[in-house]
């Protein structure tokens, strides 16, 4: 198993616990006082692209990315001449081919009309309480920057104020809040996607959303996720709420209806309950049956009026991956998100996360292979998003290149939640008493005060956001959204630099030729050639002239 360093002295970053492949801690806390790379980037933005203490240091790479098979074992290829995808109105001169001119405009869908300001989207932010608490930061930040945000599963089902009868929703205040918050700041780039699982389908979420919001919302079917194999979980600490969730049709463990469980809860022997969702397609026994049922579901959504439909699938085996790609393509879906094992934004069983499913790079490599098989046969291929433990700008580049030309977005879960936590904690200190904030700090930690003591000092993107929304509206923008903008600025600048080095000035130009494998095992598993084999023939031909 590859072990990742907890500290990076060059950037001044520290992981509180074990470091994951993404560079995040394996356990990311909302009350964290710092300071991983993503946490710091949410304040200082693109400054995190460079070594600290400029003028008094030199820095050299550890070159430790060549161990095992992971996204960190892929390297970005550089070129010393040429330029492709130069934006309209510019020339191929050195004055125009500079990294700030790299065009990060992204689009996806059957007609390509859903656009984004950069090629990222959030993971599914569903019924976990952490998603609800920090939703304003997540949604407003995504809307301001201009990338898609996903409302995950079960939001209606766990809402005690929602009214559901006979599979029809008459009121869903929490879902309404989430959609309306995003749309309030939506300016044409990005999208809000509402995801459905088994319970959501039974409860009539798709019908409710279409009746209330029309085609402003993209609807998403779900086949699972990378974190686990058995559906979503949350934890509740209230017996009445646990009983309410049973009445809503959920699996609750332990069963709060049992007298022994109720007695144990009263005596504090049981302190919490886990709510689980159901498995889908349990009554189906073949790929052909799944295809028929899936196509029927898509047809139903089209009949309701949805012009844009997407699918989320998890890290199942290769047959399920091929099914997702083939069926989504045949149904002319707008996006297929493929979530490899390694991510996780909720309460997934830990040993299941550690041992179940296909790790991201393996799953994504096979997705690219299967997509190419369809394309070579003259069949359409759905636009794809890759997910599963991706956090940095190099991850974005590598994922887009690995799945090129079919991968249009990179889905980022925990990394895009961190600015919401951080910003809310800072705002809670500076504006005590605001009831809508989920703040955990009593004072600013030194990792923040070393940067500044006022929001204008702390957040690199503060004045860019103010310029975007206007000075009068700035008072309504949560600090978590400002932190999201700041992190997105770092990711954008870093991606532009990597693309400029690869001589690719628009996203559509990124190809599999722009990455190389750092070891032979990665070459074998991904199909990406080994680093010194790439262009070796051309080099030898040149020498022989």
C-alpha cells in the first residue's frame, strides 16, 4: 500500500491524520484548524502554487510519485515547441501563448449547452447533515464561480417538514432551499443537479422538481458510488427521528422499533442510529433486464419534461462499468459520472471504503478503454466525469487526459467542501451569534492569523467576489463561498499552467498523449506509455538524420 507524506515543507502544509492519495486527510473535520494544501488554498488561492518563503529558499521535488498505481504515478508531459487550441482572437506568438490565456471553458451534454467556467463539479451533497449545514457556502460558491453542484440522494426523505403521501410530494422545504439558493446566484454557467436513489424515486422527487422548477434543474439517476456498495448512510442521535425515518421507509440500524433497543437508548447503551438506503435492481437478474428497466426510467423522466438527464455510477466491476457507458450513451444522457473507490463525503462504513470496489485510476482507465471501443465501432459515447479522491489541479489535468476525449469534467467531493467549513469557522469568529452558521472556533487559529485578521486580508479572492456581485450584495455572501471562489482560482491557475506547459490552450485539446506513466505497472494498468518510451522512436529518428 502506498503511503503518502503528511507534511510538505515546501508548501508549509500539514495533514492532521493520515494523508490520502488526494492530499487530504483520510478523516476531514469541519472544525479543523489546518493546514492541508486545500485548506490553505481556500484562503491564499494561487499563492499555494509556489514554494513558501520566496527569496530565502530553494526547492526540489521528492520525485516519489513513481511507486504503485495511482493518479500520482501519472506525470504530465511537457513539450518545447508548438501550441494548439489557441483561443479565437489570439495568435501563436509568445506574447499571446501565456498561461493566463488558456481557455478553461467547459461544456457537456448531448447539445453541449450546459457550460462551466472550469471543468469541475461537486460530488453529491445529499442527506448528510454536514451538506445541509454548509449548503449556502457550497451552492453560492459554485454558482458564483460557475460550475455544477449536485444535490445528493435522500434530501426529501429525511426532511421532517416534507410532506409525502402515496408517492407524491406536496412540500419539500429543504430541497427547495437548496435549489433556490443556487439559482439565486446562477449566471448561466454551471448547473444544479438533483440526484435520485430508490427512495427518492418512490417518493416522486422527479415529479416534484419538474412541477416546481422545470428544466432549470438536471435530474440524475444513481447506480451507486465509490465509497460503498449498499446505499447512503447517515447517523441520527434521536429516537423519535429514527422512528420517523423507519416510517419514511428507510432501513435504520439498530431497529428503533424493538423494545430492547428503545430501552438501551434510554439507558445510554445505544447513543445513535444509522439510516441506510436500499439497493437498486435487486429483482433483476441480467444485464438485459437492467437495460430495459434503465431505458424505461429515462423514458419516464423525458416524459415528465426533463431535457437533461445524467447518471452516477460507482466502483462496481467491469460489466457494470460497461453497462453504464453503453446504456447512458444509447439513452443520449448528458453526463455519466464514474466514481472510483477512494472518495467519500458521508458516513460510509470504513472497512467497506478501505476494501470494496475498484480504485479510481483502474476504473477510469477501463472507462476510457470501453468508451474508445464504442467510438471505434461508430457508436455515440456519453460525456463523462471522473470522480474518486481527486483534489488538486494536477488531478484535474490527469483525469481529463486519461479519459480524453470523452471526459469533460472532474467531480470533486471532499476537496470542494473544505472551503465551506473553513469560511464558516472564520465567519463565526468574526460575526458571533449568526444562527445560520455552523462554526466551531472561538478564536482564529494561528494558521489563519498568520495570513490576516480581516476577511479582506484572509481571502485572496475577496475583492474578485465583490467585483462579481457588487459591494451592496457582498454582505450576503457567506465567507465559505468566498473561500470556494479562492480555491477555484488556485485550481484554475494551476490547471492553466499545466496546460500551457503541454502547449494546450483549450480543454478540448487535452489528450492521452499529455500524460505518461511513472512506472511499468501503471503503464500496464492504464495503457498510458512509460515515461521514457514516449517519443523515443521520434528521438532516435532525429538522431539518425
